[in-house]
């Protein structure tokens, strides 16, 4: 638990938000929470959270964390009429944002916040709610170094897997984009080689077992194993969201003049996935399209595979 | 250590071979070793190995492991005039081969061996000598299940990271090809995103730190970190060897009629890497070509990065 | 020559503009010309053109053609303070624009023009000044059909190769983008196969002769033959301009949700071409990069090859 | 008509063969024809051909042309027991082969023929039977220059569009492979941009009209127009045959160490086309897969489009 106790605020009690704020509460932090649909935040009261009705009520908190649906929500909760910075009185010293938004949208809010004396720390994360629960979330931050230092004890509570500070401005947003390009490429690579293996007589569970144990195995390949092997395509992240990340990557690559032959090849497949009608599914459905393109009919293997995240602590 | 002690033979004392046979010797196994250049094998005598002068002298061993330079050497040591199967007397029950060879070459030797009552277990591995030393090598096997069962106690000594049996015939060769396609794709993906990040102001060490901690981090991304960050391009695996694996992948994909949009995009980059003159270097030189294609001059960062493999035990 | 004679205006006397307006003048049309640098337009006076000092002076012309450097110039000459629509008096019935601009920029000017009763006909062309001279320029138009009908007799003078009307709005801009994607892909395809052929012992002049004669031969492959064979890389169209077209194609593809596996593969090569420092050259320099990536040193062949456009009339 | 009259032989009266030999007969040449199914060749007797029962009976002809189904047929008709070179007596001076076969297969037959004093001229062509009829076939040859010179007067009769000699050996085979790579890439490019255009409101007939008129228009784009516009997918060339050409291209590229980023991207799409079940159709079905991948349902446009080959002479 952090030494010097700051008063914390939290905006956004979606699936990720709930897991994250729970970690702070369990570490004994003082947290006030706002969520558009208040009912979703209320279970947190039992863990000691104060629930408030507007972001403005979090204005007197030292550090406020935000993780909302997208750039317009983020802008609204920070600079909107009832936003964090709307009051005349005290404003938070630091806003720590983990929303998936572009560098451009982040920069606009950053400038607004700085005018009112509030620092913005961009703080994208790697992991899903189960990863948070397993204590293995990782985070990358950018913005004023002082803001990072101030928030770090709390970031370490949130991100058991590590926190990397990458300097000023929106750099952390770009790091997250790079991370998601790699995630999308690996997802398509798995689709290609699992189908190749299966047509060669190798079950998907055997291939994934070997890969997961191998030097290439990662938390990601392990937690996607049930989807690829047993074809559970309940969406954790849709093809459209993945494509959005590829778009951000493409825009960064164009602006910075970097060719991306492998990333764009993967991007086109994700676009095709959507065109073929795989919209309301997990992006692991890449394997379904890959199988169709290979004249293979996939069946769930019904194999007892682990997602590698174990029981939640 | 295995319960019922078999008499083991070993062919091939290159860098991988030395590390592997050392593990067997340290586990107390009875191993006789043949290497074309006898001097290279001799240090193993101090650990208890018997050194022999021809593969034929290993004919009376129960299980013989082979890991040599390529298909022609493999064929020679097994079916050649002084090969494992050349004598009239006893032949090994099982040959366990970890050489990088095609399914076709393996199948020919397998048929020859079976005629003489010897089972061939194809046993490719994932990892380099440092991974072996760290006890994290993984192995995939195919061939007669009985042969796998017989060898398994010893395979577990060699491959601390796990052994996956994938059925009859040459399937394990295909699994290894799939593994290496993924490895090559990830290598090029890292090149693309590290250069994108660097042009956006993010050091390669910071990007790798975040990725290594993230859900995408793997033993592979960690042990390539020094190469990508500090540009140590001393070859562990050359572009030509990586291209050879892509070729095997392409051939399998054509035969099995599987499109590989991302794998072939990466393959073309590896081909271009060679054309641009990056031949006597590690395949991590992909980042050098990527930087050139992005108008970026790379400098070693001189950052204190780990390869994640720790001190050798 | 058109039956009913309209009074014509012309904005833009660059290399393309000069060739085009010359055709109108030679066909006996009444044309007044504006060019920012008046001196460049003056030679046209000898062919019967009236030279004016501001676009506004063309306000009383029936049809005004524009072909300028880009969107900002186009907006300026149409809706700027001294623009075509700036006067209180008569405005042209139709503006026919052949500038390379995005659909978005075109739509903004179109709306402005329509408010003042002037129709905008988007009219991109296929061909360079030598193609115009050879009477083989082609044009695609979109906008109000009536505007197209009114202008058609003059369009036919300009575009000896044919005029295709594709309906309302900015569609013609998209057709041009598609055309340029194909052009860029063919340029890279030629690079790939010429280098493949050369490494197989076939001179570039022989390969181009066969291709140009074959069912795949086009005006484009013929007029790029001198560049590919004799490596004359004096820029007719730079890599950056080609990349801009690929960007427009990418944006259209994303908006319309169309995967473009081949177009994006070519796009990445063009991006790499720029990164490798091929900036102030013709985009045919794609063959230089392709040769480098293949370990081949190119030499001009010095072969007497034709560009297929014959002597200028 | 050639000056000095040679006695000609012809093997292969498929669709291409019939059109080609007809041109020789109409030019007044003396031609003896062999076809496995004799009945198919018989209509040629009315035009003056002699019909024979075995290739061996063509042994006394000066020049024999071959165009058969593939490498095994070609080997059979040349070096088989009743082949062209089987008799003890005279053998042709030159065999001119236009079969689609690999350089390797061609080289084997070439060596056999040379032993018996017969020169092999590799002579692949560009065009289909309608292109032959329109007098626009083109041909590329390689082999001994003297053989080329001897045959040239007759080659000019066959290939109204031009004959290009590219030197010794199998080079002409590689030129043809390059030609077909380009053809496949253009076919996929048309699929991509036609679907992009259609989703942007542009009919396929309008897009093709503009492209065909433009500097990018070729005999090929024109003769594929009915397929792309009206979706007549009766096979002229199947996806499997196109993929075979991409394979030959890939093999050449690997051997000659040339990266082919655009060609391999197209190749993967052709492989996917087959996997998606488009097997017994024309390769223009690439547009069907492209439409599916874009969420677009294609309808035949029923537009009166020309294939650009006009009435057969």
C-alpha cells in the first residue's frame, strides 16, 4: 500500500473499471467513484468506495483515474459542463486516463486540463479483466514526469505486471497502438498456423500446447487458447475494435513515414473478416475465416484447455 | 532421473547438442557420444560420457538422439555405410531426431529405419542453447506412440519446458515449421513497431520493457531484446536459415492448400533482407532494414536490458 | 469542333494545362486563360487566347476549366476573394475541374458553387502531357448530368481517348483514385518481374518488348518503358505523389469497408521507397529498390526503346 | 507467307492449337497434324492439312510445333516410344513448343532432343483463342538463335502481335511466368478497385469503360470486361491454373532470390479463392470473393460491353 495516502477518484465502472478500482479498494485506498449508470458502481460501496453523481464531485480528489468508452465520453467527463474540471474550486492534480483514444483526442484534453493546472497522464493498459484479476495487468504512461511519480504507487497497485514510463505527451498512446498491432498480427498468425497444422493432422489443442510451452508462448496466446481450440467466440474484443487499432496504427505509420508490410497484411484480413459478416464475435473468429479460405470446416475440439490465468486471487 | 535406466547414444555435439547431452549426463544417464569432429565431443568425457568414433558404434544403444546440421548429415549418420543401422548386430529401438529437416527427408529415413526394426521419433525443439541451459527448452514429437513413451523420461530431462506428442509420422516437423513461421513473423512485427515507436519518440528499450511485461511478452521477445535494443547482431540464427523455414512453411501451405497472407508478407521481407546484404548477421537485423525503409538511422541504445534467461544454472 | 460555340475560361497553365488549352485553341474555341504566373500563359496568346489577370475576370465565361496544383489552390481560384465566383455579376454555368483533390475538398467547393448557381463537374484525367499531345487522354466526369452534357463537346476535344460520365457528386474522384491505385500496382509489378527476369538472364528491353506487345501491354507500360529499361528517373510523378494517391485509396477503402490486400502491399513498397531516400525521382525508381532488395545492381541498358506515344502532332 | 517453304508438323489440336494451325494453313503452309483424339484434328483436313496417327510420322517434317496439355504429354510426344524423335530416320530440325511447362521439364526434353540433332525452341504465347483469331497473339522464344531464325517466318504467321527472342535456353519460359504473374495481379487489382468503386456508387461497366480507354487499358482488361461486368464466369482459365503460374513464379523468385511482395499478396488471394470453393469457374471470380470480403452482393449488370476483340477475321 502506498505510504503517503492520496485521495483518489475513479470514473468508469465497466468490466475493466470494476476490476481495477477493486484493487485500489482492497489495497485500502480512499476512492470516490462516478459511473454514468450509478447502479453499476454501487457494489463498490461495500468495499469502501464513496459513490458520486457527477464527475464534478471528484474535483477535490488528488488523483482521478478515467477509463471510459471512447474519446467523446472522455472529453465529456473531463471538460464537459459537469466534468472534472468544471467547478471553480479545487481540481485534481493529476488525471490518469486508460481510455482507448487517439493521440489527437488526448492532446486536446491535455491542453485544456493544463490550462486549469491539472496534469494528464496517458496510461493505456495491456490485459483484460481476467488479467487484472490475476495481478498481471501492465501499463505504459506518458505525460509530465512529476505526475507519473505522484501516481506511481497507485499505478503499481493497478498494474501488477509492471508500469513503463515513456516520456512526455501522447507517447504512451502510440505504445499501446504498437502493442495492439502486435496483438492483431499474432491473432492472425495463430489462425494461419493452426489451420495449416490441422490440415496436416495436428489438433489445435496440441499445436497450442506446444506453442504455449515454447519460447513463443505468452499470456496472450494462453488466454486465447480456449477460443482457438473450442471456438468459443463470445466477444471479448470485436473485429471492429481491432480494426480501429489497426487504423490508428496505419495513421501513425503514415504520419511517421514507416512502411508496415506485415501489419497492413494483417489489417486487410481483419477488414475482410468484417466484410464476411464476422461482426458480433470475438476477433479470434479470424480462424473461422482462415478455415473457410482453406476449405476446412472447423469443429470445437472440446478439449480441456486452460486460459493460463488460473483462479482469481 | 528416469526409473528404468536405458543405455543412450548421442550424435551431434554442436552448440545445442553439447547443452542437451550435458543435461542427460548431469541427470546421471549412461550416454555414448559420436561427433564428426571428435575433439568437440571430448569435454563430455569429463562428465561421464563415452566417446565413440563412428555412429555404428552406437548400434547397441537403446535410444539414440541425433541433432546434426541438416538432412544429408542425418541420412548419413542413420543409413550411411558407418551409420547407426549399418551393423548386422543390434540396432537401437528408437532414434530421436531433433535436426531441422523436411517432412520428406524424415519420411525416407523413417521407412529405412522401420525396415530394420528401429522406430524414428521426430523431435524438433523450440529454444536455443541458452534456453536449454535455463531449463526451458520445449519439444514436440511424432512417430510411433510406443517410441515416444519409451523415450519420454529422457525427453523430459532435455526439455524442461514440456514435451508435446502430436501423433504419427512427420507431424512434429510441421509443428516446428509453424512455430518458426510465428517466430519470423513476430521478429518482423517487432521491427515494424520498434521503428514506428522510435520515430514517435519512444526508445526501443522502453517499448520492449512494456511489451515484455505485457500479455504479449514471451521468452522469445525477452531473449531478442538485447539484439533489438543494443543492436548486437552476432548471428544466433541467420536470415538464410529463417528463410529456409519460411520455404518449408510455404511448401506445406501449398500442399495443404492454405493461404498465408501474413506469413508470406513476412517471408518477402526476409528475402529482401538477404538481397540488401544482411547475410552474415542475426535475423534481428530485420530492424536494420526496417529502419532504412523508414529513413531512420539506428544507434545502439546501450541500455542495460536482460535476455530474460537469467544465469545459467 | 463543337456546334454551338460557348465562351470558355481556363485556369492553370502548368505542363498539363498548356497542352490541354492548346487543343481547345487549335480546335478554334474562344478561350480566356488565367495563370498565377502570367508569363507562363502568354505563349497561348499567339494561338488566340485572351490572357487575364485574375480568375474573377473569367466570371462571364460559360464554362471554366480548372487544373491547378492542389485543393488549396482550387478553393482559392473558385471561392477566394478574386475567385471565379467572387464578382456580383455573371458566374460561369459550369466549372470543369481536373485538379487532383480529395472527394471531401471537392464537395466543399461544389456546395459553395451551387449556392451561386454554378455547377461543378469533377473531371479527372488519365495521362500525362505527352499523352495529351498524342490525342489519347481520357477523362471521367461526375456532377450534374446537364453540366456534363453542356461541356461534353469541349471535353471530347481535350480527351481524345474518351470521356466517361459516372453520375452525381464526387464519384469521378473515386474513379481516378482507383485508376491510380492500379497504376501504382502495375508500376511495382513491373519492378518485380523485370528484376526477376533480369536475374534469370532476360534483358529489361526484351521483357518490356514482349509485355508491351502482349495482351497486358498498355499505353502506360509503353510510356514507362524508357524509364525501366534505360533508368531515366527524371521525375514525371514522384513517389510522394503516388503515395498520396494510395492514401486516398486507403481512406476510401476504409470508409467503404473494402479490404485491399494487393493495393496495400504495393502501398507499403512505395512508403519504403521514400524511406530509402528515393524522393526526388520518378516513381519508376521502384525498380531501383526492387533491385537492391534482390542483390542486383542495375545498369541502364541504353536500348533504343519507344515510349509508344509517337511524334507529337 | 514465308519465302522458302518448309514442311511443317503440328502436335495438339485443342482450342488454341486449332486456331493456330488454321492460321498456317490459311497462309498456304504445308502442315501435317497429329492429335491424340484424331477426330478433333480432322476438320483441318478441309483446310489442306494432312492428318497423321502418331507423332513419329512427323519425324520427316522440318519444323514441328507442339502445344499440348502439360509436361508429361510434351515429354511423351517428343521422346516417347512413338514420339517425334523415336524413328531411326530423319528428325525435325526444330521443335517449337508452346506448352505451359516449367523450365526444368523443358530443359530435360531439350537435352534429349539435342542429342538427336533437333533444336528445341521454347515459344510460350500471350493470348487466348479469340486473341489468336483477332491476329493479336504474341510470342516469346528462347533456344538456339539459328532455330529461332529458321522458324521466324512461321512464328510471324502465328503471332500477329509480335515475336520476341530472348536468348538461349529456357528464358522464354520465365518470361511467360512473369507475364502470368502480372496477369494475375491485374486480375486481382481489378477485383479490388471494381468493388471499391461499386461501394462508392460507380457501376462496374462505367469503371471498366474508363479504365479500358485510359492509359492502363490493355487487350486483357478489355477482354475480361464481360466477365467482371456481367459476371459470366464460364472458365477460360481456372483459379487452379492461375495458382500453378504463381507457384512457378514463386519457385523462380526463390531460386533467383527476388522478393515479390505484390505478387505473393495476389497469390494468397488466389489460394483463398480456391479454398472458398471457387474452383470450376473463371479466375475472374476473384471479384466474387472480393465482394464477399467487402460485404457486397454482386449482380450481373447486363450491360452491353465489348471484349475488344471484335469480329473474328
